[in-house]
């Protein structure tokens, strides 16, 4: 398609997003952080959190030197915590292998922890003016519609075809790469959207209306082809909210688990949720005994201590949390105990309600404990 880059850049000057804090930035560290943060997070949320993250970790060396718990705590609420762990690991890699300076070559960038081919292209384009293509979900949708690519973007052959198109459409002048790359992102996010592209609404005229194969064949909402997703599996688990005074017992989650590396409440193994809602209700009416709960959520060596020193146990809220590919119902059980119960070690740790803001917590657990803290007049802040 002739003059695609020129038309897109002209469109951005008139209708693209302007004034975002990561725009017009050449610092590869700042570009990298913004690209990772914008993955699977709304721009409005990133607008609030990005400046705060950059203030706390002002350079790749400061991020690399920070404890992982500090990074996870600052990332709390943004979700997909693997991104935060990869940020920390990548920062260490840049410091150790590249002397604290990001490489300009997209191939080298792609070898860094948590940086895929498209993110590598974005960093290279924005920070180093490299003629490197990107291919995020927005760009895939734009190209599939423009060129009438009918297969599902998850298919390797289709994905390879889109990468070739993305490379062929790059502007000839390397200095145009930052605005061109930003324009691609903005066009897909604001005009060539999944459900309400401007060519359907008729409110604005798309600069590519006469060239777009999907528009010419009346298939805009059919491309790219969508794959029917299987129903998300559903699970139940029990969680123990064990307290002594102003302290609560937390447990660090395994690195490779969901919410990996975060601090949460001790929990049981996840169980497949019963499909029959009536049977679920019948089972939920019966309370666990303290011993049964301790055996489910605590290490063997602590169950006898907890049972001996724990006070009355009460059934609390059942919290539903929706992940990208699964749903979880968490049954909260409240219990308080004497000072003799304050065992710790391994992945268990007693934490003051006033200090919770220093720990990376899953959002539903953070909200639960925040409500508990506020009820006591405490202050839970990051």
C-alpha cells in the first residue's frame, strides 16, 4: 500500500493522542517501562501509575538494585505480576550484561527477560530510531483489515504474513519511526477498534477507507477472524485470615504460580468448582473445623501450634476474582490467636496492618485487608 506511513503520520498529527508522559521520550529505560506497563493495562491506569513508578525507580540501575518486594508492592493493582518480576530480572540483566545501557539492536533487546519481538521493536523505534516493526494486537487488527487477511492471527502462517506486512510498511526515513510507531498504536486503539471502528460509526472518515479490503468487502467486524474461546475453568479455595492484635499472617506465593512472588493469605489447594449450584450451596453450609482448615492451608509443623493457641474461627466473605483464563472463589476464614501463635519462617511472615503497603499483595487480598485496616482506624497506603 503506497504512502501508508505518510498518511498515518499525517493522521496522527491531527487525530492521534498527544501529551502522554512517555511520548517524545528517547530514554530506552523510560520507553521500556511504559511499554511493559501498557501491556494488558488501560492507558488511564498507566497515566496514574507510570509517573509514580518512574519516580520511585528513576533508572535501570535503581530498579535492578531494588528488592523484588519493593517492585511488586509498587506494581500492586496493575495485574499480570509476571511483568513486574520480568522488569526486575531484565533490569539486572541490562546492568550485568550491558553495563546499564539498553542495546539498540532489536535482536539483542528481544533476548532480554520479558521483552518479546514487538516490544523490542517499539523500544528500538522510539529510543533509537531503528526501522523495526511492531505487531501488537492493535496492529494485527489494522493490517488484517487493510489487507483482507482472513485467517486467525493466532495461526503461525497468518502471524508470519502480518510481520512481513508490518516490515514492508515502515517509513523510509528512520527519524519518522517514533511518530509512526506511536501512530500505529493510537490508530488501532482509538479509530480501528475491535467493536466500534470509525468506518462503521460514520462519525469520522478513515484515511484508508478507499484502500481497506475489509471496508470494501463489508467485513470490517469479521476481520481479524476471532477464535471461539473455551469457557474459563472455575475454582474454589479456602483462605485463612489469621490475626494477632494488629498483625496478620501472610504467605509468599510460589514464583511460578498465579500472583507469583506476591504475599497473600495462607490458602488451600484450588478445587474445581462444582457445576451444580445447588450442590455448592449444600456443601457451603457446612463449616470446616479449625483442624481441617489448618491442615489445608498451613505447613504440618505449624498446625498444632495454631490449633492450641487459636481462638474462635468464623466464616467470612466469599470473594470472586476473575483472571484472564480462570475464575476463583476464595472463602475467607477469620481467626485470632495469642502471641504463642506467632510462628514464622519459610514463606510465612507476620506483618503489621500499618506495614502492608510495603508488600506486594494481590488486589482482592489488598482490598480485603485494607477494609480491615480502615475499620481499625489504620492507614494502608503504598
